[in-house]
């Protein structure tokens, strides 16, 4: 059983949530401000949402961000799943430890170091092959896949480690090829890890600024870079409207994920309960 929080603990928890969510509440409130003031709320209006949808540059940056996040998360999920399965079934402990160390490096490495090193790599490759304007969508896609892969792998490996190895062997004994056994037995068991890794990769891509800033070109701009360029002058309230919409989208996505996971958890509990009842019925018959 969970222990009840003491009064100081409750106060600390309340203050923590106030500090965490007050900026979001202020952002949401001023996205409906009638004027462009960032300190005085003059009246309720949807003016800045209308201005947002008229801003072609911001809408283009938003589309670029979503397209990049979707494509990079799909590719990194496929590659990360294949890599995690390869790590899991490798028989060399030294190889496993070495690969896990290499996998953890991008997560521990500062983003600015990763961004600068990738920029230098892409510029060097462009110079080597006599290519101009090498930085753009392609370089950002490669960079995003690179920093997403570790999160995919580390989400899938625990699911693979918890699998019963005899299930795959039993499927192969019953006539399945190794690939059929993977898709029919292993893949359904690790599906939740794949889904969690894909969602994390998607959100990381949406949120990334530092690495994207160094590997982006003049022809391709994501939303974080667009917002940063606007802060050099003055952030207008239409950015508050955009941030509010992004927050609401991520909130709805999180709620859907929790609902799906709770439904699956309830389904697993129901199956376990049915198995226990079936076992008791068989024991009673015997």
C-alpha cells in the first residue's frame, strides 16, 4: 500500500505542479488576448488564431515539422526494431556490451556537440562529392533518425528480454520459418515497446531545435527554428496560439495512449482471470 503524504509533502507537491503548469495556463490565456500585449489581458478574442492560419511561413514550417517527425519516426522505428532484435539474439556478450555502449553515447552526448559534428560531416561530404547546398531536408532526416534510434532500441530491448524463448522455438517446430515466427510470435509480444518508442521518437523530432538548427539549410525550416528566428524581434501572440494547439495535440495523444494501454492492461487481467477459472474448473473435474 502507498503511504499517505505528510503535510509538507503535499505542500511541496502542490507548489511543484503550480510552477509546472502556471506558464502553460498563462500561454493558453494570452493566446486569446484581444491585443498584442504580453502582460495585460484586454479581452477575449480568437484574433491570433486567425492570424496564425494566415501566416504562410509558419504554416509551412509546421507542415515541414510534422512531415519530418512522421518520416523520421517511421524509419527509425523500423531500423531500431531490427537493431534491437539483432542485439537480443547475438550470442557474443562482448558484442552486446559494446553495441549498448555505442547506443547510449548519442543520449549522453550534448545536443550542441551532436549538431556541430553532424553539420561538419555533411559539409565535408558535400565538399568531397562537389555538392552545393547539401544542408536541407535530407540532412535533417538523417540527423533526426540518428538521435531517435537509441530511444527506439532501449524501449524494445526490455520487451525482448522478458519474452519466453521457447515460444519462438515452438513456432519453428510447428513449421514456421524464422521470419514467420518473428512476425507471428515475437512481433505481437514487443508491439507495445515498438509503439512507445515510435511515440517518443515522434515527440523528440517535434521538439528538437539544437541539432536541427545546425543541419538545416535555407530551403527547409522547422517550427522550432521558425520560432527562434521570431524571438530575435518580438514574439507575437499568434505563436502563443500555435504553442497552445501543439500542447493540446500532445495532451490528446497522451490521453489516447493511456486509454489504449489501460484497455490492454484490463484485457490481460481478464485473460489471466479466465485462465485461473478454467484451471480451477479442470482441477474440480479431476
